[in-house]
C-alpha cells in the first residue's frame, strides 16, 4: 500500500502525468527508446526583495524539459540504460533553444547485483532521503536539492532491496585536469561522497543519509546529514517528518539545523500539499519559520494546473524584505 500511495502522491503532486505518459518510440528484441517532455508555464510573484530588486508578477517558465530514455536487456537479469534530459525556456523565444543539459548518464541494472550509474545525474541523497518533501513545482522545498554535490562527473551504486532495506553510495569528482596553475581552484582536486540507507515496511518509510558538502560544490566543507520518515495513513493521506543538519565552518560558516513537518492528501483529481519548516542558522540569534502549501488538479492524464504559496520568512534572519511567494500555472506532459 505504501509504495503505491507514495508513488501516486509524488507523481500527482510533483510531475503530474510525468514519465508515465512517455511515448514509446521503439521496443524490439529487448531494446527500448522512449521520449517524455513537458511544457510548464504560469505567473509568479512575491518572494525575496533585496534592495531595489522588483518581485512583482511575471509570466514565467516552470521547468519545461525534454527527455530521451533508452535501455537494452543484455541478459535475463542485466539491463543497460541511458538517459539525457534538456531544459528549455517554454514561456518566451530564446537562443539557443535548449538552455542546459539537466541529466545525461548511463548505467547497468541487475536485480541480483544492484544498479550502477555514471555521468550527470541528480543527488541520490536528495532523491532517496530528503525527496519526500520535494513536492512543489517551484518554491517551498527547504531541504537538500537535486544538484547537491551531484550533476556531473559522478558515479553511484544502489544495492538491491533486501528485507525492506536498500542502500546507496555516490561520488562526484571535481577535477583540475586541463587547468593551468592560475586557473585552479584553491581547494584543488576533490571527491565529494554521499550515501544512505532506506528502510520500508508496510506504510512506513525511513531514510538516513549524508553528503560531504565540499566547498567546490558550493558547500562549506562540512558534512551534511539528513533523515526522513514518511507514513501512509491511508491510500489518500501521507504524513512526513524530516531533519537535516550541517556543521558550522570556522572560515565559511554555513551551519544549520532544519526540521520539516508536512503531508499530502489526494482525492480524485486533486492533490494538496502542506509543509512547515523551522530553520536555525549557526551564529544567528533568530530562527526562520517557513511554510508552503499547494493545490494541484489533473484536468487529464496529460494536463494539470496548480496553485502554490510559500512564505520563506527570510526577513527573520536577513536584512531585506521577503514577501509571500505565489505561483499559478499549468503543465502539459507528452
């Protein structure tokens, strides 16, 4: 029940029709090729307002993308896979047409030996540990992030599931190869690792993980640790609790403790999300209390609309104005 409920909530809340609507282009002799994309746009306003920066309404793109996924069944237990995904700006004319390669990776998957992945992929720590909170189209997610010490020059391994347990280990290499001494980073060549374990039993899912939050990966050089628990109360409602912390660096600061509490409720074509966070920053006397709420509605398997609100409350710890963020939009999945 739990896996089905979690999948239904995540797909409905975060991706709408998502990859379930991917078009199968080729499927023959164990080789597959499918294409998925979405065009997402709407109106947003509010949020940070530092100095004279305007935070009024804007028609904006909300994560439009195009994805190609391929696979080949090598043996009855071993499958090779590949994926590439591009972001593009869906709300206005832009050059070049695709603004970035979001993911591009290859791998091998085995039910007996696990899954090996190499290339440019999202943070396993974010997806497997903290990602139960990542249900918003735009703002409202206060943990980790898909690019955390990931997306490029990375290797990862995920074990098979055994008695409800599954573990992962990943590493990203920040290289100096090809750089002159003048262009090298002060941190030099660095490998940032991350790992964790997930345990699922009935309606309960528990996860624990860590990330070496290196300075070259925009961290502060300290280790980030996080844990989440999600419980499917019934087929419609799932509650979640999370905690994430990072030590304070003597030179860069950046220490924090974040607690999150929330839930998702799905009924018919509607999915609702509500989350609260308390963020305490080291060397800052006041804490930040943030919240996010969203309503998503599936007009069809391919078309959904959403309304989202987020009060990050950054003005509690920063010397600038922070208005409530809001977004109203629609997405077509193909």
